[in-house]
C-alpha cells in the first residue's frame, strides 16, 4: 500500500508542522475485557487489494476509461463515469484474477507471515455516492487462501465514508478529507460492526490476528480528539466480540501522541497495536536501494520512533 506521488509533499510537511503531544485519557471505570492473548508479531505484511488501488499502481483500468473531459483518478470517479452496474462489470474481472492462491504461496515462500487486506466501507453497507458493491466475498476467499498457506490476516478498513485522508486509495481523492462528522463516523462504526461480527469472533483467531478500524487518518487536517474517541469506541466495540487485537494508525505523527491511550491503566485495555507506515519509494535513490539498505532504513526509522516515544532510558 503506497501513496499517490502527489501526496509526498503533503505527507512530509505534516511531520514537520504537527506538534508532538502526549494523550491523557479521561478517567473511567475499567470495563471487563476478554482475556488477553499473546500474538506472534508480524514480520512484514504485503497488502492484498480489495479496494482498487491508485492509478499509479494498477493504471490499466483507470487509463482505459479516462478521457480528457473525465479523468479517472480513483474508484469513485470510475464508478461515477460507468454507473454502478458498469463499474461492477469492469471491476469483477479484476477481483477474479488480480490475486490468487499462488500469490499467497509466493508471499509465504518469501518469508512473510501476514497479509494486510484493505477493504472499503461500501462493500459492507449501502454506499454514499457511485460505488458499486461485490468485493466482500473476495475477502472470504483470501482468508481461505491464508489458512491454506499458513499466513495470518489483518483486516484493514482502508476507505471510510467521505474519506479519512483525501488520498485516492481511500476510494475518493479529495483536497480535504471529509470524514469526522457525526454521520461519517457513525456509518464507519456500522461498517465495523459487520466486520467485527463476522471476522472478530474467537473462532476466526486462528487466521485473523488483527482488525484495523481506520487506515491512515490524516491528522494534519482531522481532529485528533475525534480520532481518539473513534479509536476508543472501535476498540470496545470489538471487545464485545473477542480479544482480537486492534491496530491504530498513528496518523503520520510520532506515535508518542498515543502514549497512555488504551493501555491497561486506561480502562484495562489490552491487545492494542500502534501502526506506523514507512514509505521508501518516492525518489530514484530510494527505489534503487537493495534489500539490506531498505531494511536498514526501516530500522533507523523505528529507532527514531522509539527515542521519541519511550521514556528516557528505555529506548537504548
């Protein structure tokens, strides 16, 4: 999963202009939680697309249907131009062929142990706008392949109503993300309820090791308080089903802003994973790196995060 190229500058500016803070959770009576489990940490997790990825990753569908007067830049504009039925007819062959059991075997044989699968909200609830439905059954197929190959799965809500980041891979490219008002947050929770009830059950934990309620909320624009409250509500909603871990993206801010949030001292929370994304693709120097150089750069980034996040003395 990657950014569209024109988000590079916006992404880098965000890191420099946001203040790094520490969240203080409001006091509440601790809730009863399911027994925490020990989860083997993922090595690396390739993304298997059930949302159609940006045009710079898989351009053929977008290019085929684009015209000077109506460029196709995301799944929204594709379905807007073709209509729901036409969009379905175009996307179904992609869903049928883009990923196969052989891909899961290659992922396993390459030494990976987890596949992170992005889904759009419009696959599970009636969509706002032109989106077509039909991708949901392919998540079940992917989970079956993961079981067959011994891989684990993280389910990631990649596209939320009104877009949580304005990026094309959220389904709709926007100059400003619209997610965060009462309607969009409520509709996101409706989507998660469906996902939790099906995939957050204890009998799915042999293959599903985490559910991510929101991919890359863009904290340069979104309200941090809104995201925190959404994360808290999403965590406890999943705890109604099981103790499946919850992954929370850092919003492109040093994860220290979530220090103390949803910890055992904060309402007895367990099974929370902070998700941070490192991109090494935005210039020819990065693209030209070897495997060891990429790994070294990732390790340096992790060391920097630890220095900013952990109490002094624990990060060394």
